[in-house]
């Protein structure tokens, strides 16, 4: 059965252009606490008695056959709230197409990215490693293939993005990472390997060859525990730092060789001893003296938060105050980390946070977002704001979950005086006492 869904900004324009009246069907706005949908199930040709004024936007068609969905429809997500935006893909393939087209809009005469990286949808490790190719000067978002083929959504996204190659990409339009399928008619370069460590080391060499620069840092993650590795994709897309893989009790040879190749580059191991053991960490230290372990929380949700808070010189997000973007994904869809990575290397440039519950915020995540809740004293237009991208459809992150996130990201009025503030200063807020007009988590901008 065919379904025609309309986004708010173009519905009335479309109806006016066609002079049609919606009859006998359903024209409903379903407000579910976090957003709105308009669904028209039947359209009958008939003269419209009076055009209704409204803003313009896009008409979307959704078919029961998944292959009929056009990737352009994914570029602007189905629904949003005042503080959140959802890329509502049914799987990481759809999420990757939607994110890429949101980061590189394919309309308005704007150029797309010079190249894209392709990874297989079940090969999360290659996808995370490929995220470093998003960082400047390469600028290649990740799209996903599946079952040895290029899905319709990915093919359509490639067509819409129209990568042309550049000097920074060695005139390649596509970088195939791991076992990614090859699209037809595009100049591609392949990075393969027998293991995640070998593929990741190959991506490191590729980026080094294309940029001619040494990386600023090295980030090592587990190839066995995807939930603990997922946040690395966001940092790689932001910084260009390569992601390298270790196992629980050992460091694979390709990773050791990469560490020695970058002997003067600071190395960081992401994850607790239950994921990367003391034995493995000692092996890292032998190849990279001074290596540091970060985000040692035993839970992947808390580990991602620790990484978002972490800073060491020029390494780390250092997100300890309001006024930032965030990306949020489900740990059960690890390839969403690669799909969402371009959002961390553009726009609001935020870290990847995780949830292990699709219906309710984990307590650690709720506490972190509450710490960073923005506020204002007198003028909300001069305040700091938070924004959260949600990755995946309602099977990954529910509507109720989105409502909870929106509330925590909402700008709040801060009460001054001895009566107490609605909000307290979050950890890491600098010079709170010196900024008399900026108490607590909701500072007015100077």
C-alpha cells in the first residue's frame, strides 16, 4: 500500500499548486509530545474554495516497498522538536543516507562532498575507522552498503551528493573501506584487510598520504566491544585522528606498527580494563610510551559520557558546560556511529552519546544532560543553547525518549537571589563567580 506523507513546510504549497481538496481521507496532525506528522491517505481532484496561508516545504512519498524510498527524503528528518532533530532511518543504511544529505544538502546549487567513504553495514569497525576521512581537508561522509551490494538508498544518496573528487581526495570519488561493495561508474580507492586492526591501519595510512600530515593524536578502541568503540567515530570525524583497534588482552600487529610509525604522537585508549585489559594496555605503552587510558567507566553509556567530558590539551571534547550539540544513538546499532559521524564534524560539532534503553533515558545520561541544561537570567535570545541529534527510528529511540531529551535540552529561566537558582553550575564551568550575569548552567552571552 502506498502512503503519502507531507512535511509541514510544503504541504499547503503543494495543495495550492494542484488546486486539490483533501476529502474522504485523513488529514491529521498527530502531536505526540515531540513533533507533528501530517498524513494524507486520499486526495481527490476538486477545486479548492480558498487557499490557506502557510509556509512551504517538502512533499515526501513513502512506499511499502523499502526500495522505493528516495534518499532525498531522508536529508531533512521526519520530525523534530525545539531542541532535537531525528534522522529516523529504519537501519544504519538509511541513517547514513539521511545524515549525509542533511550535512551536505543536495539542493540550492550547493556542491556536495568531494568524496564519500563506503563501509558494509554489518562491519561497524570499518565504518568507525572510516570516520576520520570526514575531517578536513578530505570531507568524506560515510555511506553504507549491504550484502555485497549498493542499496537503493545509498545509490540515490551518491547520485544526490554527486562527489567529484578533489586534490585532497587524490581525485577519487569513493573510498571503499573493508568489505564495502563497489558502486558503478565512480573512481574509487579500496582499503582492505584481514582484520579490523589491519583495515584501520590502512585508513590511517590513507589519510596520512592524502593530507601529508602526522595525526595530532591516536585513539585506540576495542574491536570486540562495539558499544565502547562507537564514540570514537564522532571524535575521528571532528579531529581526523585515526582510530586503531586493540583486543581485550592483546594488541594486533597492524596497530603496533601504526603506533611505532607515529612514535611521537600521543595515544589514548578508550575503555575500561574489562574491555581493554591491563595486559593489553601495557603492550600499547611499550609501543607508545605515555599512552593514557580514558573513559574507564564499566558501562558504555557512562564511558561515552566520560569521553564527552574528557580533555587533555588539544585532545578531547571537554563538554562540561551548556551551549553544545550532541548526537545520540542506541548501542544495539553500532553502525549508526559511522552513519552519524558527519554530524560531529560539522554543524554543531558534538560528541556521540549512547543509550541502552530505547524508552527511558539511562540515569547517567539524564544526569549529564541535566548538568549541562542551559538557562538565562533576563534575555533568552542571548543565552547558550543545546541541540541533540537522535539517530534511528522509534525502534532505536522512542518518541517518549525524544520528549525526555527535549526537556533536558530546553533553555530554562534562572532565578537569582537567595531564593535559590533553578539550576546549579555544571562541572567545568569557568569563572562562574566572575560572571555576575551568568550564574549556573544558563549563562547569558556577554
